[in-house]
């Protein structure tokens, strides 16, 4: 049942995780699809709004152009008609030499440098006669109406008080240069760039219509169009459309109207200059406007750019006949912000549905698979406990049914194998018991033999050691003889120690090994080992060095016999397997513990045998 529970939990976690991942991916896909669709709708809405506003502006300017051309045509007919009605005007030069005249709501000006010829006087009388009528017609669509003579010395305009403020040498030729023959050989009307009128404090653009008498250029009729309404419409574009902003630029990229930069545009206009977009706008808007300057004015563009740090969409339309660019733009958040709540709802709903689906799948799978596997596992546990009569689950015609059938066949075979194994185990147990008794008997015999042999060997060895000690006390011995006696004495003691080691080995084999600590002279032990192996090292041409640290204590407490045997084994191997060089024995006290190191210049132990280094009775 525990296995069933673990599999069920793992399966449930797997199914829930898979369904959650699928639900999350589905929710994200739906959210992204909805965001993409909303972006497409935003672009389409921008396009519709741009088309609507561009068409309105284009139609408005086209209508005003037609009105201006019609009024200019009436004035042209009056000026070239010698029988046109006129109004007598008293024309006198002022103290400054200029001619100024005011009749009703209209005024006229003649520069100091110009002569008041009969032709000019006739034109003034004609203007004062037809001007009020034409001015009332122009007032329906324009802020004012005026006429500029070709020589730049005659101007007729409203309001009436302006002639009093004009300087006597004022030249108005630059004002109608747009339609002068040199720049407008086709005699088409032209719109002047947007400018700020400092006297009237109004944003304006002006329509100029050329006036000809046959091939002779008479001058230009001008109409000022106040842009306050257009400016306010663009400023309020986010309120008009509810989600976008707008600005106007010239074909060269100079700002005409931008709600954020009107003060800078005004300052540039007062200095008779224009304001380039790149001078004030952020890099994204400047790059957008720069890209427009290289495009065909008849194209309609739907673009994407970066406004500050935010992705934005823009729709650009060209306003005829001024070749202005109307740019409507909206930030990407205008799409994403309204969708955030919906996207989170879609994702949450997808996750909830995924969890429900996971639980249903787990329930169905548990009933079809896990419950039957749990019953089969229970039967397997009973068979493992020796209950061979345990019943198997009902066999069905599916994969688990095939598994149950195979399990039943395996259980039958296993029952027979277990019975046979029990018989074999009983036989082997009896054989092992007999072998154990024989081994114990042999071990006892070996121990008895070793004890007997050790006693037989130690009896004469003790005699040899006794006589060696007696000889060592003889004062008549020469130094060389005395050293030889000492070597005999130490070698005998070493042999006696070997016999003791053999007895110790038998005790270890019998599981009765002991540690017998005692106080002894460590320096004397190391010196004894040095003298024992020095002759052997000299015979092989090796150098044997004994290094004792200055803080090495003389007396230590440990199992002297075992320490001595370990060092003998290490030194014996070092001398045996070293062909050239030498063997060093270092003894020191490190961190309060005795450390003895044997180092040689031999080949060392092969890496393959290092793992077996401490295996009992193993030789490398």
C-alpha cells in the first residue's frame, strides 16, 4: 500500500505538473494572441483616425484654397478693369515721407521710397472700393485679407490701425516670395509655413495667391489662417480619440505643431527660423521624423518606434497641399494595460482547469491501473512472507492481466525452487558444521605446535643471549670484538622478538590479539634499527640516514614490540626495493603525536596496488 501511495503521489504530481504547464502555456498563448490582436486593432484604429483627421485637414485646406483663389480672382478683375468702380481717397505723405490711409476697417501703406503715381493711386481707390466686400467674404474662412504689390511698396490690409505702426521704409516683398514669378512660375497658390504673430499673439499660416495682368505680375493676395482650432485639436487628440497623441511636421522634419514643444516653436518663429525635431524630441521621435523626410509625400505609413523608453505605434499621413505630415501615435501600453486583468484571468482560469483535469486523470488512472497494481503488490508481499496459498487478483484481458498471469507462473516456479533450496541449505549447513569442527581442530594443533617450537627455539637462544651478555662484561675484549658481541646480543634479541611475533600472529588468527603498552627508550630503539639495517644498506651502495627532531622525547609509552616490527618491515622493504640513492628515517613529534616516516628513492608502490595496501597478509 505504501508503494501504491508513492506511485499515486508521483503520478499525481506528474499529471498536475504537466497539466499546469499546458495550462500556463495555453494561457500565455491566448494572452499573447489577444495582445497581438489588440496591437493590430490599435494600428488599424490609428490608421482610421489618421485617415479621418488627415482627410478633414486636407479638405479644409483645399476648401480654403479654393475660397482664396476665388477672392483673388475678383480682386484681379477689379484691378485690371479700367472701368471698375473706385472710391476717392485723400492720399498725402506724412512727416516721415510714407503714405498712410485709413478708410473704415481697412488701411493702406506706401513706402517712403515709392512714388505716388496715378496708377498706384488708382489701385488704392479700387482697393478701398472692393476691399470691404472681399474682406467680408474672406472673414468667413480667414482671419484677415490683404494685398501686396509686386514692388513691395503698397499694402492694403485689415485691421485699419496697422499703417500707423509701419516703418516708412518697410519692404513687403519677402512676404509674397512664395508666389513671385521666380519661385512660382506655374502661378499656383501657396501656403506659408506656420509662424507665430507676435502682434496678434496667434499661431497662423498664410495663403498667398498670385495676381497677374496677362504676363505682368501685379502682386499677391494674402489670407491669414489662425491655427488655434487646429492646434487645440492636436493638443486634445488624446481626449478626442481617447488613446493617442498627434503632432505636425514639415516635409523637411521641422516641427509645426507639437503639444510638448510649442514654446520652443514660438521662439524659433519669432526669430524667423524653424525648429528641427531632432533638436528637442527624444531619439525615437527624431528617428521617426527623419525617416519620414525621405519618403514619398503620397505614401501612407504605419510605423513602430521607441518614444523615450516605451515602444509606440505611429500612423503618418500627408496633408495636401502643404505637404505637412500628420503623425498620430500611441504607446504600446495603450494595448497592454487594458489587457492585463484579462490576461491574468485567462491564465488563472487555464491553471484551475488544468488542476481539475489533472485530478480527474489521476482518479481514472488510479482505478484502472494503480488499484490493480496495489493488489498485485500485496500478493507479492504475501508470497515473499512464505504464504504460498495467497490468491492473485482477477485476470483481465489487458497488459496488467498479462502481468498477473506471468506473476502466477513465476510464483509456481519459485515455490518449487524454494523447496529445493531448503533441502540444499540443510545439506550445506551440515557440511559446513563438520568443516568448522575440522578447522578448529587444525587450528588448535597449529597453536600447540607453535608453542612447542617457540619453547624449543627459545631455550638455546636464551643460552646464546646469556653468553653474549657475559662476553660483553669481559673488560679484555677489544673494541671491535665488543661491537661484534653487541651485534650478536641485538640479533639474538631480534630473533627472540620474531618468535614472540609468531606467537602473537597465532593469537591474532585466533582473535586474541592484544596491545601491551610500556615505557621504553625511543632513541635506543631507533639507533638499534639503524645499526641493524646499515650494513645491509652499505652492501647495496645505499645511504641510510636517521633524523631525530630536536623536540623528540626520549621515552615514550606504547607497544614497543609492534612499533619495532612495523619499522623493521618498512625499512626492510625500503632497502630491498631501492636500487640507488638512499633511505631516510625521520622521527618527530607532530601535534602531540609521535610521527615516524620512512622515505626512500625507490620506485614506490604501483597505483593499482594502493587500494590493497592494508589488506591482511597481502604483499605488493
